[in-house]
């Protein structure tokens, strides 16, 4: 029991590190998804989903390019912690669309787990957008010790 308490104390003293780990993992996942879209591996799926939603082909192409670029570049920026809040904010409209338009009809009990996974990614992006980059980030190296405080007004 004492070792468990020591582990909990150790983990509690490193909260910012855990947020960095979430940001890095989330960024790598979005980067991988963007890489699939940029390399045209998953574009057929994306276009089929949009055409089922009744989107015209031009809007589908614009959305596909936005999503691919946002995930590819934004995911890389999140992973290294550069322009972290902006990189997270650019992703949020995509995930709102995924949750409330694309996967809404799947429901929570679908075998593909697309709705709850999209909702989880949306939630994590919101946390990263609010919390900022953290200690293990290029934002901190480039913009200074309190870089994550600069975008939030202090009262």
C-alpha cells in the first residue's frame, strides 16, 4: 500500500508531464491519419462518407484537403509542441463534424467505435487547446518558460 501511495505521489507531482504525453500521443495519431489522407490511402473512404452526407464534389474536395492538411501538419505541430493551441484549434472543427455529422448516426454501440473515438479526440483536443504546450515542447523552448500562459489572459 505504501508503494502505491509513493507512485501516486510521484505521478501527482508530474501532472504537466502527463499532459505532454497526451499531447504528443494525440499529435502522432493525427499526423498518422493525415499521412494516410495525404498519401491517398484513405481518400476513397472520406469522399464516400461526404457523398453519403449529400456534399457536392467540390465541397468534398475542399474538406478533404483541409482535413488532410490539418491532421498532417497540425498533428506534427502537436507532437513537437509548436504553435500548440493553434494546432489543436484547427483540428476542433474537423472533430465536431466527425462527432455531430459523420458518426452521429452510428451511435455509441457500433462495432467500429467511430463515434466515441471521435468524441474522445475532440475532448482531448479541447484539453490541449486550453492547457497549452507544457514543458516538453518547442513552444517552451522558443517562446520561453511561460509560453503556455501567453495566450490566456490573467485576471
